[in-house]
């Protein structure tokens, strides 16, 4: 009984430390052990959905999902995960969207991922207006071993919800046998699908 009474305060202390919730918007260069970085203000929600660009010979489709409570061993966070499909001249160059079938609750598993919210004045948000929230996400193409980042901004085009994606691949020239990515660098405007 005496040992049980000693264990109960220890359990309470352990659970109270793990329960610290921090707004995902708060800059976090050093993660707090046991914290939950939560999308308290639902900033990720408007980005969730399927977006398509159909420009004659090229079709690009990106699907974004919100991952809640992604476990990173020493902390937990909400994040955005994405997959994409690129078709040129009716030939599919890449389609990673089936990765969502795995239903893994960790954004690092997916081709596009991140939690970095940027605003006017942030690097990569040069065109952002006051109060706008954009995302800086990582992208990886497993088949070609390329990685990079994208800036994703919400906008309205001809009365339709859309996103502008600015994609930059970071190429390692030290690698041998370089294969170019299937999703070329550039700026793309994709329309949200119903």
C-alpha cells in the first residue's frame, strides 16, 4: 500500500507533463519534450482537399490531408500530409496518391508533409498579404530520390477556391545516377475539387 501511494503522484506528474498543448503557430526551434503542437485555430483545415491543374498536355493533382496527433517520439503534432499525381501527354509520370491507403498517422511517411506556417514577411511568403497564412512543406520523390520544398498559398480564381504551389527541388550534385523529378519545379495554380 505504501508503494502504491508513492506511484500515484508519479503517474499524475507523468501524465500532466505529456498533456502540455502548444499552438502550432508558435515558432518552435526546439521542441518541448512531451508537448502536443496542436492546430488550435484550424489553420490547416482550409488547405485540406484535392486540387487539380489541367493545362492541355499536363495534369497535376495534389491531395492534402490533416494529420492529427502525429507521434514524433518526444512530442506530438498536427501537420499536413500530401500526395500527388502528374500526367503529361496522357502518360502518367508519377502517382503517389495510393500511399494514402496505408492510413499511417505520421506525416513523415507521405510524399508532401509539414507543419510550418508562414505569414507576410516570412521567407517564401513575399506575395502574402497581411493576415494571410501560407504553408512551407517538404516534398520527397522516393522513386527518383529527390527532395525539396513547396510554398502553398490559398487563393480564389474565377470564383473558385484554389492554391498556388511554388515548388523547388533541392538537387544534390554529389549523387551519382541523378534522375530528374517527375513533378518539375515551378509555380502552379490548382483548383479545389468539390
